[in-house]
C-alpha cells in the first residue's frame, strides 16, 4: 500500500524526529501531522508513525524507540528509519554526526558529553542558528504539506542524506577497483618509508576525484599506515599531492622548484603537479619527505 501520511509527536522537535521525517518526506512526498497517533494510525501500513506511539514495527511503518529497555543500543527514530531503508550501517560509518545524534536523543547531553570526551557546554557553544530555526519552525506546525517551505527544505535534507550515503558507497566500491597502495623509500633520508594512496585518472570521477578517499582509508583500516594521497587534479591534467591527516613527514614546499610542479603551498600540505607518470609521482613524493634527522 502507498504511504499516505507521516505522523510524529507534537510539541518540541528534536534532530532525530526532524531528520527521520525529512527522509520519509523525501521518499513519499506526503503530509506530516504533528499529533499523538491513534490506534488506527499504528495499525495502518499507509501511515508512518515516527518517534511516538510506543511501537517499533517496520512492517507497519511504526518507528518509535521510547519503549526500548534502558540497556538497549542507542537507537533513535532516525536510526530505525535508516535501518528500514537499508542505509543504517553505511550512514553510521560515513556520517560522523549520526552516533552523537543517537546518544543525545537516547542518553541525554551529560552522558553524550562524557562519551565524546567534551565539556557539556560545547553543545550550546556549537548550537547553530540553522538548527534552531528549522527545529523551531517544524515544531510550530501541526501539519506540513509539500507546499510548505519547511517541508520543501526537509525534502532537500532527506534527499542529500540519501544521495550522500548511496554515492559514497558507490565511490568506495569504485575505489577498491582503481586505487593502489604505494610504498616509497626516499633517497638520502633515514626515516621509515612513506605510504601513499594513489587514485588513477578516470572520467567517472572527474568532477570530484578526491571524494571518498578518507572514508576509503578508514574502511580499509589503514589510517595509521598512510601518510599521503595522490589523486587526479580536477582543474588540470595532472595530480594533487597532499598530506593524509596532516602528516608532518611531508613538506610539499620542498618541491616547488621542480619544473612539473604547478603549485606548492608555502605551508607544505599540498601540491599540484603536471606529472602523470607513476614513477615521477613517486619521485616527487620522495623529494617532499622531511628527514627526521
């Protein structure tokens, strides 16, 4: 049966119910009513009941978490909707904001601050006017239809979350096929070899060649091994060379005088080069290594 309505609780709005409803609005384009659900709502597969109702039953499109035991995993309404969409595991891996959002909604700010190892005051310090406006405007409506500006923004948010997670998964699958792990032992230095991730040029990634590289390294569990990234320059035919995680073993300002180096930042963290031959790119990486001695 086609989804005809989204129901979520009245009163104050939180990030988890706002985002859960944003995903559902993007998927179904149906009105949102902010009220207590009826038994008919909970029994109808045509109605999505979000963050209220005391029932989690994805088969009936009921997505509440408040009835879960205290020792349950910190799943919120957003988590349950993402699970139903088959996006939860990737979203948890790719969207670093998701786990803190779950903690905040299920454990509260004090416990979340402890888990994040930050002061409790950091939440108010980082509170954005964008968050406040969207949540307040959402909370002030009893019904939102596709004609509402807030509803349209919610659809944009939902669409961007879905597109980001799905496109990043596609990119990571692509990177598995097109990346190489390089090891470079620089001449004249006494330090350990440099390890770099190299991505070959490909028309399929020309618009944003560096997208997903950090996530790919994390997924491959090589964060502690890699020092440099080498990827196609979207502004030219050559490559970009950059530090991974700002590794201080590389200073690309050391290669600024090379004939095939188009640009090297004075602070040493990035360079753009005309070279395309892998052997030359490895040589440039070696020349950028800082001798620890």
